[in-house]
C-alpha cells in the first residue's frame, strides 16, 4: 500500500514538473476557467502516460516546492465532471493528504490519473478550449497537439520506482496512529483495525440528540495511506461501523428566519475487503427544502442589497450584520428554490466575505461545498 505523503515527497524531490506529474498552488473548479484548465491537465497527463499513473500535486509553491496546502476538498463527484467533459475519460481520484506542519484545515491535494491506453480528448467546448481538442505533456506544459502517431511509453519505469519507494510500513502506521491520537486528544480520538490490515482513526465533539449520537469538528484518516477521508468544522455527522464497513452520514443545517433544521446531505461507506483493498461508496441523500417564494424574494433582494454595500465599503447596520452571517446559507436556499442567479451572487461575494471575517469565509466555503455536491450528482 502506498503512503501518499511519502509519494508526494518523492514526486517533489524527483525533478521539476514533467510529463508524469504537475504541481499547482491551487485549483478552482467552481469557475469556468479553473474547470477548463483542470480538465486540460487531466487530458494531457492521461495521453502522455498510457502505461502508468500520473499525478497532480496541489498546494505547493511552484518556485521552491514549499508545501503551503489548500482547503480540504471533497472529491466524491469529481469523476462526474471528468466523464461529462472528456471522451475516453480516465479514472481520476482526488485525495486529501495531511502534513504535520500544516494547520488542521489545510492539506495537500493529490490527484491520481489511472492509465487507460486510449486517446482522451475534450468532449465539448469549455472556456477557450474547443471540443475535440487533444492535449499532451510537453515537458512541464500541457499543450494541444495533432495526434497522428502511436503513444510512446516513456515514464512507466520511473513512476514504478517512485511508487515502490513510497510503500507504507509498520513504523509509518504506528507513528501515524500516535500522531493522530495526540493531536486530537481534545476531540475523543478513536482508532479501529479493519481486516487485520487497515487502521482508521477518527475524532469529533460528541453531541447527543434524542438518544442519537452525533459529532462535529470531525476528522477521519486512513493511517496506512496517510489520507484524510473527511474533515468538517461545521456539519453534524453520525458514525457507525462493523467489522467490514465504516459509515458516515453528513447533515447540513439550513433554514430561514431563525427556524433551522438538519438535513441529511450524503452517506459515505468505506468497505474493507479481505484482499487488502478497500472501496468508498457515496450516496447523495439531500432533498432540497422548499420555502415560500415571496419570503425568498424578500431575502434574496435583501442579500443583494447587503452585498452591494459590502462592495462599496459602506457600513452595515446591526441587523444587516446579522443577515450577513446567514447570507451564504440563504443564497444556497434561494438557488435550490430555482433562483438561478443566486449561485453567481454567492461567487461574487467570496472576496468580500473573506475580507470581512474568517467565520463568514468558512460559512461561504461550506455553502459552496454543498452546492458542488448537489450540482455534480
């Protein structure tokens, strides 16, 4: 089993970006340009590596390989995006890798592109790239090319060697368990061994409601691979497990005018197999709450007014400050109730919410995460 933290270190140490891996400070697939560039790199790496895995490392400075990290990104629907825009789409996996020197809310993103030995191309137009375009890696660049020759296998020996040097061992696993238990000692840390092989650690603040146990500030890590499977500072989560499976049900708190309710968002089940493998299944449970359209029109217009005042630097009243805290969540509700422009308004609000306070920015990111899950299901 590959220790993904070690793998990232070996990729960064091997050489600068080349035809089997790319590195990015960040990606943003919430906007067309970011989505198009991400798809271009997936296409190019897949076409340039017909026999071996290829990788994108996210959260690394380009000049000096300094690991700065990015926000935890839930990838459960990213394959849907790949399938929608690429012909002969490769299997793509996005994983969140914690590093000891990063803060709790930061990880390094690792994108693994599996080989398919077929030509991958854009299925349709996106941003400035045309449907039918084929990309390859030219050194560290992803370039459009006319394909008229057989794809050459030039990287499989190198990548095999890098992956071999990143294999996990008992020492790494034990160190990972002790590090997690010490770091999360204020949040009821636990661990369990599945199939005498996999070690899963999790922690969270307990909350009992009507004899049901829930957790907030949840962190779940698969220690063998040094992969963070789940992280949330805001949502409520229920956790259950047996000898073969570990199940998470995530809930989101939505509502209007001081009337809020928890709605089940997504179920994630990790299945551990006897052959030292595992797979993760996710199922969207969310049923968008429906509200009175007249009330929503009032709230939507009030949000727009507050956003315009933020843009112009005007001072907000006490009531507007209270409404501002709910702005991201109410824009989400408006969008889920057929106010199509609400998602654009929420995107526009990002820099102003970030500048106003860290709490508002966290609420914004949580709202965008919900929308991403719903949109790509």
